[in-house]
């Protein structure tokens, strides 16, 4: 073990981290070779499992630079469970992978505390994970995160493209800033092209960049899944990489378009600042950022008002952002930033 430690891997530190995670989750099963989850299938006619995996991307570099690592743990969970929710499934459990250059207990515990927080926000269980110390792979202090989530649904209730209908209303749920997408471009604009520091505040923002950029991705499961259960939603788009254009197109049949009216919701100031500083085109913005919408729900017009009220009572900001019209699987955004 001393030889392994000299090579840069501290096994004892890994054992200590597992103990810390057990304390955070009150789950004594953590540390086993595999996680065990009891499936209760009685309420499903034809149960199907829905799985998703994702990471946080180069937002991790901002977290590393800022020395604030808990928020990206929430991001990691959000990116996975929101995708599962978009299929109409209830997230059941989550597993994480942490690859790190040198395992420092405080930093790792901070990361894992964010993951635990995110899993709790999703109403799921942290079933297990893996921490790999690789000094030759990552520079000192650097790390990467990946997440894996599994949910369950009744096959007949899955939200598929075929559910989207002409005349449906588009409801947008407010995002918490940039979420976890476009950060290679964000970092290029702010830190390479313009030499900002994390302690500075952009003209349109109220928080400095340290806090503005590290706002965690919002987890929508507890607010939205009851509407899925009540069969009040046709489809859901999770607005991640590719922005509004790519992600909303994924829930459109070949003969329908989605039309958005940009005047119907507030675009966060950080995005307008980035557009001006980076001299970004409208296409750059719509194909990179969420423009302030974390989820887009496709709803029958007869149910739109009720859905909006339910979401607002659950603490969500909801906007009537557009409609589904005849077309050819295009996403059209009317207006200007």
C-alpha cells in the first residue's frame, strides 16, 4: 500500500471518503460491490426502466477555479434526472463517478454533499458510485464527474414524440441561470477574450461571476412528475446542450413546428451580457443556451391553465412561451434579444 501511495494513489483516503458518504446518506450499504434497489412493480401494468447518463462539462473548471464544488454535484444529478423526467419516468436511484488527480477529503466531501443534495431534491436514492484517484490523468486539484440515473414508468405512459399535437401550448419553466451548458463558450468569452475575474460582476447581473456562473441546474422532478402521473402533459423537452433549438426539435413529429415568442418570458441578464461581450449571433444564442427556460412542457390547450397553476403552487415560475403549429420539425423563435 505504501508503494501505491508513492505512485500517487491513497487507498486509505478512499476508505475515509466512503465513510463520509455513509454519514451524509445514512446508507450503510455504500461501499459494497454493487447497489441493491427493491423494485415495487405492483402499480405498473407494463413497467419499463428508463436510464440516463451525463456529466457537468467544463463548468467544473469554473468550480475548481472558484473553490466552490458543492453546486456542481447538484448539476450532475440534475442533468440525469431531468432527462429521465422528460421521458415521463420517475427517477429511482443515482450513481456517481468521480475521477480525480489527488483525493483531498474536504474537496471530495464537498462534491459528494452536492450530489446527495441533488438526489434528495429528485426524490431518489444514491445507490452507489466510484471514486478513482488518477494523478497522471488529472492535474492536482482537477477532477471530472459523471452520473448515472435509472427511473421507472408504465410503458403506455411514456412521453413520446407521437404525443405532441397541433395546437398544443408550450409552457416554459424558468431556469436557474446558465445551468450546465455552453461553458466552453462562456469561459472563452469571459476569461480569454475579456479577461474577467470571478470577483467581477457583469453589467446586467447582481451577483459576481463566482456566484452567477455556479448557480446549480434546477431539478424539476418533484414539481413536474405529479403532472406526468395525472396525464396532464403531452411531452417534455429538457433544455441542455444545443439550446432551445435542438432540444425542442427532439419532441416534434416530422409534420409539426414549435413557435416561440421571445417576448413572453425574461431572458436572464447573464445571457444578454454574453451575447454583447462575445458578439454572438441570434443563432449562436438559441443553439447554445437555454435562454432562461430549463424545461419546455407541451400541453393540451384545455389543460394549460390548470398545469400552470399547479406548477406555480409547487414554486415554479411558468410562462406561456409558444404553441405547436403545422410545419416540418422546425423550432422558430420570434423576437429579438
